[in-house]
C-alpha cells in the first residue's frame, strides 16, 4: 500500500467561516467584535482541552486581521515580535525567559494599543506560570473553549469535505467518529488522507477505503 499522508493540506487555513462553534458561539462573537474594534479589552485568554479548537480560533483571528490589512502574527509556544494582533498558543509551554517576554508584551499592548490573544489548557488561575503573568492573563476576558458533540463533529467533517470538493456519506462519517481519534484535528487529518487515497485509486470515499486509511495510521505509529 502506498504511504498515506495524514497532515492537514497546506492550502487549508482555519477561519471563522470553517469553525463549527457549537457551545462556543458567544466566544466566537466576542472575538469577531474585538477584531472590529468594538471592545476596549486588550487581552483575551481562551482555554480548553487539546483538540477543542483553541488553535483554530487564534489562527482565525490572525487571518481575519490580516485580511483587514492589520499586522497580525500567530506563534505556538513562543513569543513573537509585536504586531497589531498577536496570538500566542500553548502558553503553558513557555520557558522562564519567554514568560518574561510575554509579560512585557502584555504591558506594551495594554499601554500602546493592539490585541493579545493567548491560549492554554487550563484557566489562568491553574497555569504553572510566573504569578505576575498568570495574574495579567486573568485580568482580561477569559473563555473556556468547549469541545464539540459528535453531531457537531459530523457537521465539521461534512463542511471540511465540502471545502475539498467531495461529500461524505452518513456511513463514512459515523465509522470515522466511532473508530477515529476523538479530537477534531485528528479526524480532519484522517479525512484528508481518505480524500487523497480515494483520488489515488479513482474511487469514491467509502467505509472500506476509510478502513485502509485507519489501518495505515496504526502501522505508522
């Protein structure tokens, strides 16, 4: 069997439009209004389990800001240079020096303007960070990102398949939800691999082809 690629395709980028909000509708609205300048809040902290959609939202904010001709930058587990919109993902992975950098960046944005978005796996109160940084992150708006239900994941999978130019049958969707990993990024990666595998074989996506993709994923571990 040919090697199956399980990475998200390069042309796909998280946006507000391809984010299935589920129980996060209020958070989605807050982020969109903040980017429009309708909020005085300079820092928004979001937290939740791996795969809940934190990274998607931060990257969507950066994409929306750039589309509005604002300088914006996204960084995962590191502190980038300042911009009008700065998104720092996985804050709990910052080392001591990077935590000081983020503390200084927070103060700079608060004084000079701009928007700072930060994500972590826990609420600010429970982060294993410098006390002064933990306090600062708790000063702004804090939202938990709630994971999707199976029904909402099915909607997200259907939406992603449509963006790639094919449709999913109910049988394929349910099989993937039952036998794939539970987090949405992994499910989307398998869906991409299924699409590539079906194109390679000139066959429509089906449960038998999905089984081959999942088997290949197990063999690669």
